[in-house]
C-alpha cells in the first residue's frame, strides 16, 4: 500500500514537470519575438547608415522608387532615378538600388546587375595614408594579401582604388578617415560568377584585412 502511494506521488511529480501546451506556446511566442527583435535591430542599423548618408531613411527611397515604377526597371534605370535625387552619391545610389531589388524579389542575395559581389571592411589604428600605401606598395601588399598584386585600373590617393583581379573580376577599395588615429578600408569584389564565388571571396577578404590590421597596428609591449 505504501509502495503504491509512493508510485502515485512520483507520477504526480512527473506530470507537473511536463510542460503544458500553453507553456509551449508561450515559449514559442517568446522565441519568435526574440528573432523579430534581432531582425528589427539589424534593419534599423542599416537604415541608420542610409539616413546618415542621404538624409532620408530607406523606406523613403523605396517609396520613391515604387512610385516611379522601379519594379519593372533594370538596375541602371533604378539607379538613375536615385541619381536625380539630392544628397545621394554614386555609391549610395548603387547600395540603395541593390537593397531595393532584393527587397522586391528582383535579385538573389549578393547578386548585382553585373554578377555577384563579396564585401568586407576593417577599421585599423592607422592613418588613411598608411592604409593606402599598404595597398600600393607591391611588396607590402603581397605580405598581407598573400597573392600576386592585381592590376590597378584607377587610383585616387587616400580615397579609392579600382583593381582588376586575376580572373577578370573587379575589386573596388575605399578608404575613410574615422578620426582618433583610425581609418577604415572597405572592399567590394564585384562581377563574380555565382554565389559560391561570392562566399569564397567574402571569407578571403575577411582574412586578408585581418592580416592587414595585424601588420599596421602597433603590437602591445
């Protein structure tokens, strides 16, 4: 009899520990809310960058493009609409156009009008001139890039580089003074044939810029 009571008590404890359908629903709702929050924060960060650069949030430019019938246009025509707007530089014309095309289902992730693209950036405790020289001096470049120097198509000292990669794809490099002895280098590797190549070069540039940072920044004593 006593053994039977102990068995029933144990069964009741197990039953209490088993989550109810309601608790499962609450947990699922909480998880979904967390995912939405993370996604919203990521979107807000991108929107903040657009607002800072152009004076308007991304939704403003999307609405403008929708009114102009951009869903039925090609990449160049969409960028041309933004080109007529005040405060939108050539770089941001391209960035907003690509974001619009992705949001409206007009292209795959990382795909542009000329193929796929891979990008990376790094903020380094060095001047813009030091960063630029690390790209322009062939021996220095080889030490952190790890491959033969690509051909330079155009160069604006301390501002930007346009390079032709070994496979014919393009590499666009930008340099920005961040203040307090820091600068940022941004790489956009364009005209890649597919998403696989884009993923490959995204990893490549992430590692290469980390080596560049390690080379330029003074090591702690």
